[in-house]
């Protein structure tokens, strides 16, 4: 069994910054793609940023230039640095990872709330 634990969410003013972390633990042989999704009230969950095991990244257009995804493979951890935050970034942010143990499975974290408000 694999567990993803997120941290770093909270309340921040517009223009501020937050850094989210997500650590994977458990029966891990290797981790392939990792990513951050978000879901705002009344909206569908969307991919915010993804990163492959070799470090190739992709972002949704609305966060390009403001958010940076990175990972530490030695720590099985993925990060999301969020700068110049806007009220429309308010959502629950979820970590996702494709993990190989006895096979490849898709795992989700429990979510962390990010609220951007003055």
C-alpha cells in the first residue's frame, strides 16, 4: 500500500506565495509521473502541473509563469511552488502519483485547501 501526504496549504493574500509538498511512502519500487490537480467548488478537477520521472514538466495555461513543479526522487516527494497567487487559484489541491510496487497503480492524496483572499 502507498500513501501520499500533502502539506503546505493555507490562506494567503492575492500576490502571495505558498509551497505545497507531497510525500509518498509505503511499498514503492519506483514512481513515474507525479502531478498536482485542483478542484474549486462547483468545478471539475483539473490538472495544474505534472512532472515525469526524468523531470519533464507541463502546466495548465492559467498558471504558467507563476507555478513551478519539482520533485526529489530520493525523498519520493513532489513540490508545487505557487507565486503571484490569485483568488481564482482558490481550490483544494490534490497530489497524484503513478507508483510501481507489484504493478503500476495510480494514487491520490487527501487534498489540501488553498485559499487566496484579502
